[in-house]
C-alpha cells in the first residue's frame, strides 16, 4: 500500500480482540512486514498528560463531555484523555510512519462504548458531533468487528474471571443485559462512523471461529484493499 494501515479491533468482552490482534501481528511480521501495537505507549506517553490537551483537541474533549451528559454515569477525565490519546496516536503514526501496520486491540470505537458504561448510547446529534470532531477522514483505517454472541461472550468472561474487566464483577442478569446494550452501542457507533467517513473500511470476523481462520479472513481482506 502507498501508506501504512491502521487496524483497530472492537467487540464485546471475550470476543477475542487481543488474541486475534496479537496473532495477526505475528503473522504479518512472519511475512516480512512490520507491525506495532499501541504506538502511543511507546511515543506519546513519555510526554506529560497535560500535553494531550492541545487546542486542536478541545473539540473532541467538549464533544465527549457533551455526550456523557446524556448518560446517567460520568465518564471521567481518564476516558476523555483516552479518546484524545487515540486521535493523537493515529495522526502521529501516519506522520512518522514507523511501520507498515498499526494494530490496536481496543481503540476509538471501544472507548466510545466505555464512555457509555452500561447505558444505551442515545441516537442523537451529539454522538454524530463527537464522531465528526475526531476528524478521521483521510486515515487508512480498517475497523474490525469481532462478532460474537452474547452467550459465548458470557461463557468466555466466566472462564477468565479476575481479568479486570468490569462486567466480570456483575451477576448473570446484569452481565447479559450489559452485553446486549454494548452490542447495540457498537452497531450504532459503526453506523455513525460509516456515515461520517465513507472511506473507512469496516469488516466483520466471526470470533467464534478459530484464531487462524479469523487471521486468514483479515489477511484476505487486506490483500483486496491493497489490490484496490
């Protein structure tokens, strides 16, 4: 490709985001290309967090807080900073181009869902405003949805308990309700992003397949992108 590719995974807890992302990175490196995970941890976290709040990001911060005001729980400063970090990371990666691929197991889409906690994101102009303020146009971004059923996600969460995931601490009824709401939120955010940025590529993988099958599916899709 003429420029590097940013691959961002999103999906329910237990959908295999980190597992597939790591396997994809290893596969890409085995094919002689370079891939880096979570680029901002190596570059941008060396700077004070205060530097993240630059004038050009005020719109994102304001829009994030505006969306949070629609919900019953506060997203907190850390969520706002995380949203800004991802925007800055993607822009910085494309400016420096240190590798062929940037592979993120949880990025901007996942952070939007985290802002909502266990609430249904309102389908209103404030969400569209936030997505527009991110200014993702022109970025070679591939959003990968790790599609998994709520039941399978629940089973995997129970197996890996004490992993630090918020939903692990819920009872069965609360967890299943939250997973259902998160699935709706992902669908809504995806729809809004595709509407705002038609050039962004979105692909689904069946996270109930084997990791090898998921990686092969992604590689085939990437080849198609490279061939136009």
